[in-house]
C-alpha cells in the first residue's frame, strides 16, 4: 500500500509539474544557469546583488534542480545550505549570506525571508516525490511547521503571510508582498501538514489578491499594506510600483490557473490580460507602473520580464508582439550576470 501511494505521488508530481517534466524543457537554459550562478560548492550566487546568496536563490536553485531532474545539483545546493546558512531560533533560515565589512564571508542577516523558506520546503517535497528519499520529507516538514507557526498570522479575521518574521507588523498596518503568496506551494504543504489553517489561509489569499489590485487595470504593486483600522488593502506609499517583485504575481497565479482552471484565478488575472493586449497594441514593453505618481515606464525590460510576458501571451492564447522572442534571446546573451532575470526565464520554461 505504501509503495503504491509513493508511486501515485510521483505520478501526480509529473502531472502537476506539467508534461515539460519529461518533454520540452530547454536544458541549455539550465546548463547556463548552473554555469553562471551556481559555484562548484553549490552556492547559488546573486551576481547582480553584490554576489550574495539568499534563501530565495537557494530555494529557486533547488526548485530548478528537481524540475530539470538534476539530483546531483540538488544535493550540492542542499549541502551548501546545511553547511553555511544558519537556522534562527524560530527554525527559519537566516536570509542573507555574503561578504562582511571585515572581508570575511558568512551570515549577514538572521531574519528570515519567507519566500525563500517556502521554496526550500516546497522543493524538498518535490524531491521526495521524485526520488523517494524520506530525508527530504523530514526536512521539509520541519521547515513547513516553522513557516506556519512564525510567518502566518491572523489579523482582523484574516490570515496573512508575513514577508519575514520581523519588521513588517507596524503600529497601524501590516506590510505585505503579494508575490510571496503562491497558492500551489501552500496547497502542496497542506498535503503533508493536515492543519485546516492552510485552507483558511488560501481562501483569505483570494481576498488579498482581489482587493489589493490597484489602478484601472487592477494589477498588483510590489508591496501592499493592510490598514488595521479600515481593514482595507492599499499600495505601500514608497513602493507603489508594479515591477521587480510583482511580475511574479501573474507568473505564479498564471501557472496556478494552468494546472487548475479555476475561474476566480482568471478573474484576478483579467487586468494582466488587458495589460498584455495594451503592450501588443502599442508594441512598447512596460517595465514599471507607478501607481502613486501615475506613470508608466516604457523600455525593454530585462529578458526575464519579457519571458513572463511571453509565457502569459501563450497561456491566454494571445499572439505576442513579433519582437519578444528575439529580445529574450538577445538578453540571455548580453545579461549573463542577471540572476533574477534568468530565474524568471527558468520558471517560464518549467511552467510551459
């Protein structure tokens, strides 16, 4: 019975990750990512950000490794994580490792980054399902328990995900990052941790996505806040931009829609569909939208942004601007140190 269950989970893993787990992946992209951003010791390096390593990059590296079926790299990154990133008193990973002022290398910040912890735990679950090694499961469950206990809070009747345990609960509001709330990750957690909290949190996350979208397009800024007096979501004054972080909202919700076909997801994504059509009509790519100052920044965004746009055009059956694929390939050749952009590219390759 146990063997049959494991086989079923592995089959579900293949199905939910998409047929690209077996066919259609661009392994050259993965080879380039490893060459440019993963050291021989397994450190995933953000070269665009002072060559630091953060738990986001580790989590992404683990996810990419398991998605491309590369167990050797997965275990190499995991070993580097265990040997170098310290766990804080709450059982969460300190988020930042790099070069200190005295020239030594080590931990720079012991506060966690919740999305990094999430991607690490999620990738460990996928690795368990793919390679049937229980040590991955044990590590994932321990981290999931800490995430649940220390980063999900209930405020004014709503479950919220803190971007980190410290620094985001203010006197009159809670600061939040919509791109950290990734439904398919929490749905996976709920399979291995049967707490009813996950279902309640996922229902409240729908409310968050629906009510934190701003502007005529109804899309999401990088950072939002929940006002504790009005119980309403608004954009965060000094970070009221759709851009660097929030490009991941349609990417992750788009993938969630692809694998579930839930109508409410398409409703949340409707503003992004309008945005895609607007970009195509103008034949000008949007890099940032500043909601506070009512400004749109037109330029060729980093190629990872274009890869997300391309993915969404395909997902919603809209013919993309003719230049988009050429611009992506040019960016890959010319921006070899842009870890984040390449990560977005790999997500779209895996999700396709």
